[in-house]
C-alpha cells in the first residue's frame, strides 16, 4: 500500500483507492501514518479526535476504529495487525519509508538543497520541481484536522514553502527573473504579510526593468503591516528598498556562468555491500562446500546460478551466507550486492523497493531510477548482463519477491536466505541449514568464552550445547551470559540459567538479548490457521522423535494427512526430518526452543482443560 498526505489524504493499494470514508477513521489513520514506525499513544489519538472533551467511552471507540482500519486495510492472507500493531501504550503503523509520499518529497528536497549549495542551480531546479510536483493541493486537504493534525499540516506547508523558496533561488541564479514575476505575485497575494516572498518579488521585478512596480510592492506591504500589525517592514526589506532607489548595481542580475566543460567521468567503484563477517563463525564446512559446488556447476552453462539457504530462525543462515560470500568475493570483481528483504518482518520489502535499493547500490542516481518495476528490472539486467556480480538476498519472503531481483548475466551468482522453501523459483537450488553438531556447538562456545574455561569443564560445555539444542543463536546468547559472569564456573552459571529458564517465558528473554520468540512468531504467523493449530498440537507429543502415525493421533486424522501437514511445517523450518528410514517412513522432531515457543503460544491461546485434553492422546 501507498499513502499520500501531500494534498488529499489517500490510501492506494491493489490498483484501487482504499482511503477510509468515515471522517474519524480517516483522521486516526492520517495521524498514525504521519508518525509511522513510532508508537502513537492512545491518549494522542483521543486528543486528536475529541480535543479537550472526549466521551466517556473514548478508549473503547479508539479500539473500534483500530479494528475497523485493520479489517479494511488487511492484505490478502495477512492480518491487519501486521500493518497496524498494538503497543503497550498505543499503536504503531509499520510501513516502509518509501510507501509515504512525504518521505520521497523530503528526500528530493534534501537532494535539491545539497545540489544548490554545490553550485549547480540547473540540477537543483529540476530536482526541486519534481519535489513540488508531488503536491496535489493543501496538506491533508480532505481531512477534518484536530489540533495535532493541524500542527502536522502546518509543518508540511512550511516544508513546501521552503522548497519553493529554494527553487526560486535556483531560478534567480539561472537568470530566470522574468519567468518568476507571475508566480511570485500569486504567492505574495496568498501571503500578504510574508516579507521574504515580497522581497523576492521586488527583486524579480527590478531585474526585469520594472523598478516602479518593485517599489510599489514595498509600499503595499508596508501599508498592510502598519494597518494590521502596527509594524514597519524589517531591516532587510528596507535596505532592499533603499538600494533600489539608489540604483545599487549589486541588485543587477548576475552573469550566468557558462557551464564548465564536462569532465571525464570516473567509473564508480564496484559496490561492496556485504555485512562484516563474524570472527566467531564456526563449522558449516559441509554446507559451504555444497553451496560452492552448486555455484560451480553452472560454470559451463548460460544459466544464472541461484542457491537458497533455508533454515529455522536463529540457525545462522545470514552468518553462513555472509561468511561464504566473503570467501568467494574475489570471483565477483564487479561487485557484491546485499539486499535485506525483510521476509520475517510484518511488512516485507516489495520487489520494487528492493530493486530501488539495488539500483542505488550500483550508482544509479535517484532521478534516473524508473518508476515501474519493469523498468527497474530492465535497467538492472542490462547493467549486469556482462558483469560478474554476487547478489545476496537476505531474509526472502516469497518467490514473487525474489524473481524480479535476479541479475541478467550468467557470470553473476545469487545467494538467498529464507526461513521457508521458495517453491516456484525457477532454477534455484536449495541447501538446508540445520543446527550445529555437539562438536561444532562446543567449538562455538570455546570461541566465545575461551579455551581455558571450556577445557576445564568439558561436561558443562556439553550441557550448554544440549540446553541450546545446537541452535547457534541460543549458544551465542548463553556464551554472552557466561562471559558476563566470567569468575563463576560454567556449571554454576548453567544451573542459574536453568533455574531462570523455568521461571521466565521464552518471550521474556528478548529483554536480555535473545529475540528467538519474535523470530519464531514471524514464522508462525505466516502459516494458515489450520497449520497453526496442527503445529501447536504436535508440540505436545512427549517424544523427542516422533512418526507421522504419532502425529496423526495428536491431530485426530489419518497418517497421510499428518505426513502432509508435517512436511508443510518442515518447509516452514518449524519441524525437522530427523531421519529417513529405508522402508520410507520418516521420523520428525521439534528443536527444543521451537517446542518451548509452541507451548508458550498455546498457553496464551488455549484454556488449561483443552491443553490437558490434547496431552491425553
């Protein structure tokens, strides 16, 4: 969805206008959009909607408005809560910066200001005209603004006026004073007390050989100021009048300098956007070799090698991909691009937004980026057709998001990380990333806390790895706790952690730096309702390894259906295939942190009797 505030407030999505028609819904959403990605307190919404005289049930009314907005703006397959999140003290609208026209306006104005200061008024005028062209009327023109929105609208109009003043200054530097007269007269009429606009009108008229009209503008403004405010014009305006009366040559139009001869453009440096590699990276040699082999297998073909690294949250997909990318970067001398796709976030990046990120990374100026996704794809594929570039697409959401981002040259390579299998992505090869082995987990802990401590307590080290169930994120979290309590033995710290683990829910550990609950929750939310239900029931199976038959009993269905559901959860990286038997049967397992998440999720969505019922299968 896209949101417009520079003129009528509009919500655009799915090729249609989705702006709320109810005035209070429109006001509520407008305030949330103007303060996007930050928490808007419920009290602020009440103040905007009712001012100093809210009704007795104002909070309930706000809750109703939020519900209606979520219902009307929810994307297919996603709840509106992914777009409009509830916070302890209010609500947050989560949208990309590029989804709101105000942010594009700000970026263009900033670019225009910098270009003007650098002495290029022609380019500045072009950029600022593009910014001003985004306005379709007064700010929030179709919103009945309360006190807070009125302040926002006033601030937006001030930004518009400042951008216009900069563009007028660019016109003056280009000697376009003749063309400014009509525009400045209209502005002066709309703002009869604005001295800055009147000063520019006087100067434009004077430089056009119309000194008498310029001086009349001064006298008319002086009369307005004296009659309405009892004030004389400011010192700058009075100096300008005296200079005009004296025919000061400093007011004459500046000579328009000839543009300097074009300098030979230096080729831009190849993009090198990879995040830093981690010094604690451990193991994964078999996975690294598999990725290298898949990329090398395309060497003799004209196809584009695409490898997707798939695994559960916290298993180290990004760290592994970054480590591999650094190891092979010399093979891609034309650049390494890193694109965060936000697949685990409430609002993933669109393909158009990601493509804009790529084009900026390869040096395309913002003004030269095509407005359509097709145009952006064509530009990138043309640029990459004869180059060797490594593209890392991190945290992918879907094949539809990834497909448009693929480069055009066979000398390129694409490395994707995702939590779910990307079915339908043509030509992609999937590499599954599992948890660390006991040995690798011990090596990671050794790198984190030092060999002296791990050699002194090998059994405690093994217990730490078992407690984390081989999950790198959890091992790192536990290692950081051990480092913070360095004088204490590993066994003692482990006992404290186990005690705390029994007292605190997984979600509460995010305050200490373990955000595993939120990561798993994003995977859970992407499941359909029936699969969510099945996931929670399956987590109650009291065995570490279980078969489709045991899963069928937990779900109350047949083995074939249970197998299908389980494979769907495997695809989502929430369940693992532990072993494949020769007879064709599979055994599945939950990693312990995933099981803890499921049980906690069930505790807040189920009543105790229903939990006991499921445990009795």
